């Protein structure tokens, strides 16, 4: 069986690499960027100013679309596309975490393919590459700056659509930890647990390969070693730098091995209740792995080992239990809520959430396929 490995043709990493990105953009010959971001980054903390200063230095014009919501919507994509066309932009720069990146991908894809973003729900539904997209990352979690994934909320159906398309790969990914210093502790925790979820789900995925395994396991190791410090002290540059590498490695893993039921279920919570994606993932991750342990205990034992747990002499089943315990402990240590009921989830809604989760493309590579009743039970187990 053959496999394909997707990632950006160029990635810049390390402190100060945003400046290098400006020089690279200049050499590509682009004239005007649509910067896709949100109001917090643009107005409140003015982090976008660091990007625009780099663009000005290199003679690149820009327009700013800062209407992206934490769970980007179909409306966000349509409004951003309208600004792109009205402003005469010839490329897109996403600036932020997963929300601006995902929104920008939707805008860039429609700019060249036309139609409605709903037309592209699923796997490889587009016919043409998106408008050139440069993704500048400000969080260490989603890895959307380097993946073929985009998650867009359909407000009419109250669901998150998973778009998985090779044509949505950014041409340049930028991970400068200097941009992550002032990220709040709660966001650092949520995005870090999101990265851990990417790595674990990719490692137990039915589409895993030796290449994705290597990326996933090292990501798990780095997150286990550095997430607590990044949450405790946001100015700890070693922790920020290592988490930037960790989330990118996790992205390399799931971009090619895909994900599982954690994401399929978290997408429904986010779309239905407008909840933070990373927090939903963190709560669901150990519960889904309890379900998966019946078929991949050896893989979960490897996860425990990567998290620094001594597994010598343990059976695969015992090692899997240690991995689940370690995930719960890390989540608790970075102050993730204990259950989805605390986020506002209601038991009466679980059947429809479970039904939609089974339609999500991410579930196809979960190592153990579930029935509707089993997904409902996992949701119930995650309530408290």
C-alpha cells in the first residue's frame, strides 16, 4: 500500500523568523496580502502590528480582515472573500492560531475554486490549488499553519465541517515563538492539549506510518516535558520554543495519518455549543483512548513511555492504563476542566452530537469503529 506525505514546501522556525518570512514573501513577487486574523490580535493586543511592520519593510501592501471568530464560520469565510476581491489582494496571510488559519484556507480555496465553502466538506473536493497562503502562527497547538485540514462552522446546521484537502496546504508556515510569549495561560494549556491530541490520535490511527509515528512520539515527549512550564511561565522561551516544535511535529503526524473520534466528537461540541476546541479535545482524549485500548493497548503503552512513564515489565493493557492516567494528570495540571458538563454540554443533546460525530471524516481512521450507542456512552463518560 502506498502513502502520501503532505506539508508546506517551506517552514520557518525559531525566534525571530517572522523577519525572515518578510524577505521570502518579497522574493515571491506578491503585491498585496489579505491578512486574516481576529480582533484580539489586531485591536486588543496589537500583535498584528509586528506582521504589518515586516510587510511595510519589504514593500508589500495589505488589507486586514479581523472578523474571524474563535470557531470560524461560513459567514466569516464569505465576508473575508468579499474583502479579498474588493481590495485586489493576490495572496493571503493568516495570522493567529487555528481559527484564522482555517478561515484563511476557506477564503483562499473559494478565491480560486468558486462556489460555497459547504461544497468542499469532506476529502479532496476541490479542483484547483487555493490562492497562495502564508500562515504565521501565534499559538502552539492546532498546527493548522501546515496542514491540509480546515474546520469551518456551518451556523445553519450548528455543526463543524471538516474540510480535508491537499489544495489547502500553505506554501509557507512560520512558527516564531516570540509571537507566543504573551499567549494567556488558559490558551497555552488548551492549544497544548490540542497538540497532544493530534499526536496521540495520529499514533493510534489506522493510517499511521513509520514517518508519522516518529513525529507523533517525539511531539508527545516534548509536550509532556514542556507544556506545564509554558503554562506556568509564558515567558519561558525554552518551553515556548519546544512547544512550537512539538505542535508542528504533531501536525506532521496527523496531517498524514489523520485523526480519530476525539476530533470527530470535539467538532460537534464546538459547532453545537461554540466551545473551545482544545479544551473539548483535552476532556475527550482519555475517554476515547479508554475505548481504543481494547484494540491498540501496545500503541498506548508507547504513548505512556513517550510521556516519561516507566513501562518496563508492564503488559500492554497495563501500559495503556498508564498512558490514560498520564493524559488525565497533564490535563489536570494545566487546569483543563474535568468534564464537558462544566462547559455547558447537556445529556439530552448527546444523541444528535453522536450521530453527527459518526459522519465526521476524522472518525474514519479511529482504530476501533464505534456504534451510535458507543459514541453516546463516551460522551456520557466525558460529562464529569
